C-alpha cells in the first residue's frame, strides 16, 4: 500500500538522530504503519459493500477511492506545514485523532444510510492518515544512520503490507457474513468495525502523547512548496517519475478496489462477496512477500531492470485476466500484487536521483502524484460501466506500460537547463 515517503531526502541530507535507544520508538512507529495499511485496505471491502446496498454503478462506487486518495493531494502540503510547526510527536497524535473522528462519522452515515455522508467520513479519515504519514515517515528515516534509512522504512512498510493483507479477511467477515433485510441494516454493519478502529486510534493517540520520542527537526519533512515548483520541472526524470507514481498508485488501488466484483463474475470465479473478500489477501499479501524478495534481488540486480521486469510481468498477467476466464484469469489478476511490491519505492528513488538540494521539493511533488489513487479508479469505473468490468482492466495495463517506459528510458537524469547542475544520486 502506498505511503508518503522521505527516504530520498533523508539519504541526501544526511540528517539523522543518534542510533542509540531508538528501538522502542521504531517499534511504536511500526504499529502506525500497520494501522493505516489496515484502514486503507478496508476500502476494497467497503466499495462492493456500499455498491450493493446503495445500488451504485462502478463509477459511483469508486468515488470511495476518489475521496480517500484525494485527501492525500489536498491535505499533504497543509499537513507538512502543520507538522513543521507542532513537531513530529504532536503531529502523529493529531493525525490519529483526526482519523478516529473520520471513523466515528461512519455512525451517522450508517444510521441515515446516506452515501455522500460515507464519502465525507472517508475524506476526514484519509486526512488524518495523511497527517500521520507526513509526521511518521520522516521520523522513521531519522532514527539512526541515514544510509540505512531505506532499510528501516522498508521494514516498517512490511508491517503496512501485513495490515493490508489482514484487513480484507476481517472486513469481509464482518460485512459480508450475513445478509440483512434492508438497506439500513446493511449500512449499519460498518458501525461496529469503525467504532473499534476509532477506539484503537484514540488509544494510540494517547499513547503517543505520553511516550518519549526522539526530538527530530521537522524541517526535513518532505512537502513541496508551490512557489518553488517551477524549477522542478526542469528535471525531466522527476516529472516522468511523478507521472509514474500517479500511474502506479492509480493502478494498484483501482485493481484492489474491483477485485471482489471481478471474482464475483460468473465466468471468472462466481464467488460470493464474503468468499471473494478473502482472496484480496493474496493480492496485498503478494506485495508484502515481494518486498522481502525484492530487497534481496536489488542487491544483485539494478533497480531499473527489476522495475522493468515487474512491469512486463504485470502487463502479461493483466492481459491474461482480460482475455482468459476461470481460475486462470482469477490468479493472474491476484498475482499482480506480487509485482507491485517494489514499484513505489523504486519509482520514488529513481525520480529523486541527482536532485541534490532540490530533493525535498522533488519528494513533495512525487507525494502529490499519489492523487492517481483518486483519479484512475474513477476512470476505470467509467470504463467498467461502458465496456464491461473485464475489459476495463486495460487502463491499469496502460499504467504499467508507462512505468516500464519510465524504468527503461524516462528515469535517466538529463540536463534540461544550462544553469541546472545534476549531482550524483541513486542509480
């Protein structure tokens, strides 16, 4: 699952805190990665659930992802400014409380059985997650040797993936295990899970207020200042990398959100929603396993090559899912998750290569591109409504084709201005 990252800047700037005594802090922060992975993956269950009870088409149902990931685009810069003022620790607690408020807003949304209220609640919830990520990610990179920051963040991201793997199974059991008689009863199924989540988030907020975290300099937070954005567009590989992040997040989120519906198609697996929800764990679990495999392979294989191979395999798998049927199509689309594993951090690193002092602003631009998770799912929903669900997967296929182009050619830094000096960065 996608996360706002700051590995590039931490690596380039060399800022870090002492290596000693940070094990407890790192373990505490890791719990946050698990929580926001769990919450985000619940959207994949919420989409088919609300689609069914409100009789939505695919476009309308995918507005869930639009509201959730749209918050990343709208809130990330204000969140960075806020956390810079109040510090990492207070920023984490504020993010947790905001996310808890979003969870509690599911109660009136369910009681009134109103779809637009669910969308509003999701936006508030996602805003809290955005603040949380803006505060937590940089702090992880600062807890020790900057050269090992990618390793620390990869480890915490593995627990994020654990959350995305477990969430569909639990969410599917709670939302699809029984069938109620009316729309109101079906809508009210979300109340208990999101109250429990709210209580857990409030508990974590209290915990992070009370514990002692190392004091880091919040000016290292990776957010983009709009006033300095113009100069960034001189870096061709950064711009193409931002488009790559847009395409990747959009494809990953769009596929995940439509898996239950895809597996429910009669010519694919004809699965009830409760059963299909369990199979989403293979999609997100594949990403978790792939991160560990990718970390090993990257010791021997250049990131560009590994990214290219993963994209080609993804295109092949999606093509199979589009034109085949039965178990072959089902497992083909689920295995795309394994290929997704290394894409986000690799695209991110390649896009930031050689930016030097501009790394912070470049990271902010890449984070803004996460808005692809809001736009691509809606576009695929429109395609599904017009040409059919199976053929609509042509859109994520095109996204992976673009990422392959970026890996092979677009990620190579080129000097586009006479006065622009490119420093050596991540290959």
